[in-house]
C-alpha cells in the first residue's frame, strides 16, 4: 500500500510547492491627465516623458525629488495631511506634486495588490473541509478505518471530524474571497 501512496503524496507535495507566492511586479504603468507614467516601487522612481522623479515614501510621508533637484513633500497625520515644496519647485515646469503623490499613494489606477493567498489552497481547504463536514464517517474511514478490520469510529471522532471540516471550509472560504 505504501508504494501506491507514495506517488499520490509526491503529486500533492508538487502541487503545494507550485502554489508558492509569486514575486509581485515592482513596476506598473498608469495613464493620467493625458500622460503615461511608469512607477517603479523598488527603485522608487516615476518616469514620464523622459523625466525621472525620485521619491521616498514611508506610509506617513512622501517626498518627491524632481530632475532639477527641487522637492515636493506631504506628511500625513491624524488630522489629514500637510505639505510643501522647496524654492525651485514649479508646477508649470514638471508634473504637479499632487499628481505624483496620488500615483504613489494609490489615488490613481494601480494594479490590485495581491495578498499572496493562493486560490488553490483555498479551494483545497474548502473541498476537504466540505467533505469532512458532510461525510465524517467516510472521511474517518479513508484516514484510519482502512487500517483495521471491522472498525467503527467513535461518536467523538465523528463530531471532531465534522467540526474540523467546518473550520477548514471556513478558512478556505476566507482564503478565496478575502
């Protein structure tokens, strides 16, 4: 029996390993106000029409450095945000700072960020959990009963199998939809 079980276990392991999180793309393109922007989150740059704008963002503040060295910044707190710019900053010369901050902070059309959850794992948990919840006796037999002759599961084993199935199905549901 072990020889037949090994290929199934190897296949299951291969499927689970293939569900590892993919490295998300660090660049994305956005069209806004007639301009095409390329945002590189790893290099922390925004490119538009040959101009490259450097930025730093830490969740509470954003600072953009323009090609001529001028800067635009915003800081967020409980009351909202406040910001400003350096002496050489001009909205007429380059893209306005407000527009660039919105590109960084998600105010523009950015690709949806994945939580890293694999839909395969959610489906697998939902299927196995549903099977255990609907038919705990069959599940018990497939797990333990085949090892013993004329064996029957206890009531506690059936209740715990059903509860575990419901819990696994709920977790699978949340992995799929949240």
